[in-house]
């Protein structure tokens, strides 16, 4: 199985490399603009124990919005009952950093994966300060990936770069504070910037996401990371809100829950089967990795991954 999977992963990689020149690296966080637009990598971990990684597998990237998945998991594991009073569970149809709907809707974010919602999640994590709260996200990632102490370290340069330029996120935090949706807007934004700057390579990211494909259990260890209901909540929100205003066409093209980040990472979850991590910093107009989308579309077709079809390969 692993050999067949690796063959498909290599074919997907070729498509990803071919797609990369059509995208552009994000520069609104200036340090992200230093990424190599031609870099492409892909890793797959299955619940049955197969694992493959192909392409520029040693490239480390910041998780950016993919960190929102693990921050939410860490928060829900702690049993935060009040989150859903402040953050809804609906797709926004807007860009990830949109402000307009927040004003229309009394400062209550549409979901925990747009920036506003993720800042609320970040601010509610346990910890005495923003560094400690980002440390909770990092600890969850390390536990989920069964990795060592050094893994998922924060990229200081990217963190500082977002601190210098993150006026829009601070505006969201301040606006929500005005509406009583969060307290300490500066601290919440800072913790959020720190979690977004946590780093991974594709193999570590796919491994960290595997519990989401297995109902909250690590299928390779006798370890429950999250209860089944919270896991379902996260995976469902990935499926409906994970790619912002591209989530509908992602459902059509790929058909599995996913979460993207402006660094060019995408984590895709195939419930009951596998976790797939893609990296390719060249982004399309909606801020999602063009190589990642091309690779996932190919894999979904070849492996009949879409949750919206009958699980039978089309003729
Ligand atoms: O808040 C921001 O703008 C970034 N730290 C993360 C945004 C992001 O990754 C959106 N994803 N596609």
C-alpha cells in the first residue's frame, strides 16, 4: 500500500510543481515574502499506519491559519463551555481577515477559523501571558505528532514581522473587545501572532492532524487526544469554513475537510482514512496554495477521497 501511495504522491507532486508558477507568495506579512515560490511538498499519514512524504520535505514553514485547528483542539480539550456563545459555527463567505461582517453582527465572529474567531479562541486558551497561550498550542501539536521537544518551534522573524504589520488583526481584536466578546485585545492578538508563527514540515503536520481523521484518537498509540464530539465539531468546521471564501469550490474539487494558511500550508482530513499535509507558498487569489489545491484534487480523484461521492472511483 505504501508503495502505491508513494507513486500517487509523486504524481501529485508533479502537478503541484506545475501549478506553482500560477500563484504568488503572500507579502502582507513581509517575512513570508522571502519564501521560495517553487517549493512544493506533500505528506500523507493513514490511520492504518502508512506514511509517505515527497518533494521539498525538509522545508519548514509557519503554520499560520492551520494553527487555528490545533488552538481550537487545545481549547476544546480543556472543556471551554463558553466559546460558542461568542463565536458562531457558520461559514462567512468572506476573506479570512474581513472586518465588515463583524460590524454587522455585533462583534460576534462567524466561525473560529476566520481571523476574528481565531483571535477569540487564542485569547481563551489557558496561560498567564500570550507566550504561554501559544505554548499550549505548541504542546498540543507536539503531543499529537508524538514529536520531541524541539518540534513546532516559533519562527521569531515571522512573529516579529506580523507584530509590526498586524494592524488589521488588532483592529478586529479591539472591535470585539468593544462588544465584550474578548478581554485584553493586545494580549489576544499577540498570542494569535505567536501561534501563527509556529513551524512544521509536511510530515510533522500530517502526523499532528491524524487524530482528526480517527475520531480524536491517535490510531498508532493508545492515546485519546480529544473526545469524539469535539473532534467532529472541528472537522465539520474545517469542511464548512476551513478555506474561507474558497470553501465551496474546494468541496467540489476535493471534497474533504481542510484548513489552509497563507504560508502555503493546507491540512486535509479524510475521516476514517488519512491526514494529508501540503506545502507550496505560491497562493491563488483567495489566499490558498495553488500547488496544494492541485495535489489534493488529484489525490481525491485517484483515491476516491471525496465525502460527497459514493466512494467509488468515477468511470
Ligand atoms: O492573521 C493573519 O493574517 C495570518 N497570521 C494568518 C492568516 C492565514 O493564514 C489565512 N489563511 N489562509
